[in-house]
């Protein structure tokens, strides 16, 4: 929210400046999630947004370019209180230099969700 200057109730596709405000408002009103949009056909997106297939194709491309990571985690105990955690991080989206630039920044952290404690955090730059 801070990096992209978007409130949590805004649709995530607001990160793409080329999508019109009216179109994004329609997606927010219909509570269309990225997962739902990813599984929809162009006709279904056009019906949802009450637009044509050209606009639906633009929405579909934005969904495919939305930054996502595929993470593989390997955890190995060293002692009773120390763990070795190895991450394999891969981009799970279509890279577009106009939208993403040369790098895409991420925060990776190890947390205990029950106690609301962050044990480790690291700033990670994903390169094309």
C-alpha cells in the first residue's frame, strides 16, 4: 500500500496507469479478484465490465503482468532455536519493462503469525 500508494480497498490493477478509472471502479464494484479475472475468458471479462473485447484483452494482459512470485521453501533445523531457510524465488508473471522497469522490489519476511512477531526481513530485488 505504501510503495504503490494505494489503499487496501482499491483494486490491485490500479497499479497500471493505462487502465481507466471508470474500468477500475467497475472491477471494484463487482469485487472481481485477480484470481477470478485470471480464470475468466475475454467474453466473461467484457460482460463483467460491460465493455468490448479490446478492453477485456487489456484487462487480461494487466492481470497476466501483475507481479506474483512462486516461492519454494526448504527448512532445515540447525539447533533447537536456529533454522536454516532456503528460498527459491521465481517470477510468476509476464514481465513488461514499461510496467515493471528493470527490477521489481519485494519484502520477504519470516514471521510467526500467531504471536505477530517478525523474525527476519529482507529487501529483495527481482531482476528481469
